């Protein structure tokens, strides 16, 4: 079976497709905005990457979410719940973690079916 990679970099590929499954790398915001704005930007990136892979958020299988501060859980969830299709929510985990840059408040990684 083939492995298809998109936006390949020295450290990672943004998208990897194998056996009908789309794996996205962790997505972060490009701006130092608040948690709600960063979450919106991250979800927009996810939409673009899923479309490039030939799928969409209705086919999400799983999501991992890292928050710099778990106190932002409700804020992030408000944006997430407005974005994810009702009745098609993926398996999900959300944890507090130190992120790669101090300006980052949220990182999201998803897996989807084609």
C-alpha cells in the first residue's frame, strides 16, 4: 500500500494519507491572539488541509487537543462545538501541555477517513 505525503518538510509532513486514512500534523495558530481566535485559526487550517487531502470534518475519526492552560477548556470548546458537525464528533482527548512557543495557546491534531 502506498503512502502519500503533502507539504513535506525536514521535520514532518503536514498531511499523510495511508490506507484510506488522513493524518494531519498538529496545527497551531500563526498569531499571538486569545484562545478563541487561535482555535478558530487552527480549525480553519484543519479545514484547508482536510480539503487538500480530499476529505472534510464530517469524516473525523479522532482529535487530540493540547491547551497551554486547561482553564481555557471552556473557551476552546465553545469554538470547537460550533465547528464540528453535530452527531459526527470524533473520539477526542484534551490535555494541558507546554507548547512549542509561549504565544501558542492551543494545538490540535486530527485523523480522518477519506
